[in-house]
C-alpha cells in the first residue's frame, strides 16, 4: 500500500486528485522496471479551488519525483474538513497547510513540521501570512472597521485562518464583536475568490480574504484593484501586499504521526535544496523552503481568541454544560433514585469515580506541560545555536586573546618587581612610585577591558534590540579579532561614516555576524600574498538607514559558491560545518534585512546588509546597484 502525502494548496476551481506521468524521468522509468515505486499522496488546501491548486503544485511534485526516484508523488486538493478527516484516519503522510490549521492539527493529531514555505527573498517567512479587510471604494459610509456594525460581512468559514480567525483578533481589539454587531456573517467557503466577487457585486458590504489574493486576482485580470478600499491598513516593512492585520509565519510542511522519520528526513532535505529559480518554485510562486519556523505567534492568537487547541479556556455557560454533559446528568439522576436503598454502595462508587476524574485531570495537565515545554525548547533551540556559534568563534580566537591579556599582566608584574627592587635599594622616591602605580593601574584596566569584551560576547543575548552605536559595535568586534588578523598578516581597515545614525539592533548578534564574516574573508585570502591581505569594514548612510559592508581582497568566489553559500551545511572548507553563514543570514533576516554577497571585478568578495535607523520615522532602503 502506497504512502499518502497530503498538502494544502492554494488554487482555483473544484477539488480533485491528479497523477503526473508527464513529469517522469528516464532514470525513474528504468527503476520502475525492476521495482514498483512507493506512491505518496500530497494533499493541498485548495483555498482557490482544486484546479488552480493542482496547476500550482504539479511542478513541486515532479521535483520531488526527480529528487527521490524511488517514490511517486501525487497531488490531492482538499478542504479544511477533508484534511482533518484524512489526517484522523491515517490516510496521509505529509501535509502543507496554513499556519492556523497546522497548529490545530498538531494539537489534535500530533503532526510535526519539517520545513516552512518561503515566498520570496525580500522578507522573512516569519511574517508572510495575514488578512485584508476590504469594501467597494464607492462605499463612502464605510471608512473604518467600526462602520461595519450593522452590515453584511463575507468570510470563508469560522475555522479559516486568514479568512476569519486572524481578523477576528483585530475586531476584538477595537471593541467589535462580529457575531453580535454585524447584521449577518456570510460564510461562503472555498474558493476564496467568491468573497471578492460577493463584495464587488453588492451581495456583501465588506469581506475578508488572505493577504495578496486581491493583488493576484488583479494580475490575472479578474478584478480591478482600485475598485476596492482597504480597511484598517497596516504597513509591514518588506511586505508588498495590502494588509489589515498582523502577519504570521508562512505555510508549514508537516509530517503526520505515522510517517517514518527517515522518509520525513529525505523529503525535508529535498525541499531545503530546492533552488529559488527552479520550475517548481516559479510555478508555485515561491522562492523555496527554509528550516521550520516557530509558530508561537499562532498559538498566542488562538489562546487569546480561546479557539482551536485553547477552546477549553472559554467560559462555559449552564446551557453549554447541559449540552455537553447531559448523559452524565441523566446518569446522576438515575443513580440518585437508585441510592435510596444503596446509600453506602453509591458513596463508595462516587469516591472511586472522583479519584479517576482527578487522575485524568492530572494526566491532562502533564500533557499540556509537556507540550508547552516542547514549544519553549523550539524557541530556545535557535538561540542556543547562535550561542554555540559565538563560542566556536571565541574558541578560534582564544590563543590571540590570551596573548592580548598576557601582555598587560606581564607589564604589571615587571612594574611591581621594578618597584620592589627600587624600594630595596632605597633609590625610589614617592613621585617615581606614584608614576609606576598609575602605569600598573592602566595595564590592569587594559586587561580587564579585554576580559569584559570576551564575557559580553559569550553571554547569552536576550534578543532585546536597542538604539545602538553601530560604529562602536564594529570597533569592539575588530578589537576582538585584531590579534588573529596580525597573526595571519592581515590588515583590517575601518572605514566608518561618523555621521550615520544609531540603529535598532541587538549588539551581540551583529558582532557575531561581523566576526564570522571577517574570519571567512581572512581564510579566503590564505593563498594571497601577505602584502595584499586586507580586510575593509565600512559603514554608509543609505536613505536614513545604515549599510554595513565587509570586503576582502582575495581571489573571489565562484557563481556556484555565491548561490549556495547561505544553504545550511554547505561549506567549501575541509573542516567547516557550513552553519556560520546560514546563522548569520538568519540573524540579519530577523533584523528585517538581507545579507548579500558579490565578487568584485578586481578580485575579492563583499558581504553587506542594511540596518534600520533607531528613528522610527526612518525607512530602510537600499539601492539595487548595491546588491
């Protein structure tokens, strides 16, 4: 029996399943002659219909066929309800769905994510999914969310993430209760395009769809974007689509409880290696897949709304209690009548059942604690990885730093012994003694400052960003690196624009990135004549933001190396782990920027990124010529 692989796909049309023989490869045909392939079904959340969903993801299935020739992947568009049923009955091995549906399936059926979709390279997939609330531009009576009271509102379904749950939080924050304040909520279901057509046709006064749908429909010629008005508009740096809410992590790729870890690992490796310019990425309108993100923001949303896994937090009315436990109420009534002649026996049974309920409650609390601990461990994992990377960098710098500390300590010893000899000979006057003591204190302060820098760099950061003097931060990083640079005959040149503004960043993380870039650059110049080994660390004001660059004058990198250098575990070093640049890119993306690299015509490689100004009115910009 073939394995089942279910993916939620956003597309148009009806629902259906499709097999793709047209994407078979020659080596697969030869393999099939000796052994039958294992079939894996890929289910898709077809929020725009099955036909569009199938067209969107066919190339991705063909890519997986090519990467894993012993397997055959099949696309199966699904609704939210059929997805739940497929996972519940163990008919699927993997799913790709929206973040809200993933969190609910994770809690109910134990699925777990292995990758996260990455729509493009200009913004982090941690902020990629939201909702847009809109009405017709001609509706002058609707200007803000509060104007929707007493109106007809169109949405997908109560359990639709971007189609109802995300904007529900926004409504509640503004004191609006949709179920009470709206004249009617029309749940139209998939495809999501129907919501847009209902508002345009006047069937509904306003509606909500996931972000970017209006732009996609306009590009397809189905609507005129200017015919609609966005309510409660939100600005998210780097996000190009209209939005009315906060943004949440992009769609996860998850395995079901019964899927083997080996199969999940193979599929994850194939997805993480998918090129951004591949046919699968272009057809699916995405840039690839990245390591699984933290979906805690979705948990926070559900917990606040008391829905999904946190539905139990909602208040239960007496009517709800009767509807939920009416069997128990009937039983208690019958038991009460029966206990007239059997009081002692009934009391004994009640005690036993009370104990069982207490045990069940304790077990439930333990399971909830385990789940919370697992989520917290996921959040700590990324921070621990960054900390281990800093420890690795410091380990490589240890010999040089120890030499830097030994020098002032040796000077202190020499001053002390010299003073002792003068004191014994009787030739030391008070002025000489005071001068020597001041020199000893200066050297002690020098050693202490070196140790303080090491301790600050090695401490675990709290991910608290502050208004930071970027030039001073870079000087401190170069100071830590200075001895190793001298030891390797490498000149480090600081070209800092003293007029750049302070930036909003986390100091230790930025220093970690700079040290890693400097070490990589120095290692690239090992084969270069020592007279030409030079590193440049620069800052530049670009449109109110600060551009930071690290350039070496080595032989430069190949096109292939530049294209792959940020992939996890890719390295050109014989003893490298391939994590330094990947971690550095993640840190810069967390700062809402992008780490880029290019080789200069005259030799050498330049790494650069842009940090936002601490002034909230400044906008982070970067000229395309700098990329």
